[in-house]
C-alpha cells in the first residue's frame, strides 16, 4: 500500500526545507555538513580510530546513495535539505532498514545537524518519514529506534512523535568510543499510531511549496561513484575466490556438567542439536557486526523438557563465549524455556532488562502487547 507520500518541499517557520530521496548530487553538501558538525555527529556515527574525513568522502556518499536504491533491506531513505540562498544544503538523513527475520521490525538511523531553531523541522521530518514507511509497508508490525540512554534530545523527540520506551539493552553499541546502554523505543504499525503521526504533521502546519530542480552531479560526486563501483567489483571478486570456511562462531561437541553429550551440527547460521544422540531441535547463531554481538537463538523443539533445554542452551552459550569474535553475547530465550535463566546466570550473564551492567551474556526480549518477540 503506497498511500500518500509526505516527501516534498515546505516552509516551516523561517526555514524552507525539502524531504526527498537521496541523490548522487548530494555528495558534497552531505560531506560538508558532516565535516562541519563532526563534534556533534561523531559520537553516535563514528569511532575514535576512524578517519571521519574518509568516512564522508564522495565515494562514501555514493555507497549510501547506491544502497538507498538497490539494497532490498532499505525500506525508506530520505535526506532533509534546507534552502541556503540559491542552493539547498543537506542537514539530515533518515533511513529505515529491516525486516528483522525474527521479530519483523524495521530499525531507524537518523541525524539532523547544522540547522538552528530546528525542533519543528526535525519533528516534521521524523513524523513524515515514519508515517510514509508505515503506510508503504503494512507488513511491518512495528518499528524501533535504538538511542544511547544519555543522548536525551533524540529520545525526547522520539517520544514526542509517539514512540514508547520498551527496554534498555546493556552495552548494545559504542557511543563516543565506549560501549553504551541503549534505550529501545518502538511504535506499532496501527491505525491509531498512523493517525497520531498525521495529527503531528498537521499541527506543525508545513506550507507546501513547488519542488526545486535537481542539481547537476558534480565531477567529485561522479568520481566517487566510480570509486564505489570499483570497490564493489573488488569485493565481489574476493567473494567469488573465497572458499567455504568454518562458521564465524564455532560451537563444538561438548558435555554438560552432569556428563550428557551435546553435539552441534553446523548447517549455515544454524546448528541442529543432539542430546545424548537424540535430536532436540536447533540453535541459531546470528552475528551483528554493527553492535559486535553474537546472538544465540533458542529454536529447540517445544516438547523438550526444561532441564534438557537449560543444559543445551547453557553449553551453547559457554562454547560460543569461548569462540566468538564479538564483544557481546546474547541469547534469545523462548518463554517456555525460562527455567534456563538460572543456568545462564551461573555463566556470569545478566538480564538486559533488570541486571547490572556487565560484559558477557545478556538475554534481551521485546515485550509487546499480544505476545513476546525475542530479539
């Protein structure tokens, strides 16, 4: 259901702004805004050892632009521009990616910088993009926005447009070079939520204006696209030359503390599991390089008794912890196997909803009306 789009050019207060799809010609304006606002943007979007200038080169923008068009995981991508004399300047970017294969949600990445007195513009930008995505993708049950807990302005903005705090995930991602707790806010894709977003947009009272002709692609932007294509070809060539390897997180045969033999048989992002030679279901392994997290996913058979499930999950997490190449280990625990919590605590884990701030094992759950969705 495509529905009405809020993309377009508007006057809001003293600003003339435009919400639209990214263009290759945006490269130099996007780069300039990010370089001028490095101190504000780098904590959330950079790393202490990264080259901010190189990360915002024309080739870097070409990669973002390319993904916004060709990546099936990108649901919607919009730039926010503001009129600056005879030119428009990129002052924001919003992209929604997903659907998560387990929970069905899409996730936001948003920034706005270099626009003073911009609260109404930012609220309009956020509400308009979220509403367009919910209308365009009725298959999404809800959307989420992870934000560092001490980064209050985006949290306040999210709550203003209808997002609700769901939970806090411990040390989810880095912020300003350190692992930081992140608040997870969500918004359900319901008629009431969409009506609320539409009401916010109407209240702001943006005055529609005629669109501005697109700028010509500069030489720097064109060269950036060429460099991006070369990198893609090199990556593809390396992938074709590569031979199948062992899984990124190896879980080998082992025994429980009571001597039971547990074997994990790898078959691509998942292990079939036997307990003393008896098939008991599967354990999934998902690696998110963005948050440096290895997730163990409970897909054991529903009829398996809780004692067996607890033993299997405990040894799976123990083996993964010893072999993972990521900073965090989480387990998505089926509600029926909640007795496994005690065994996981014995491994040194903590409940991401209530436990202390510890490195190591965490079991996050998205608790939503109508059921429990593990993440």
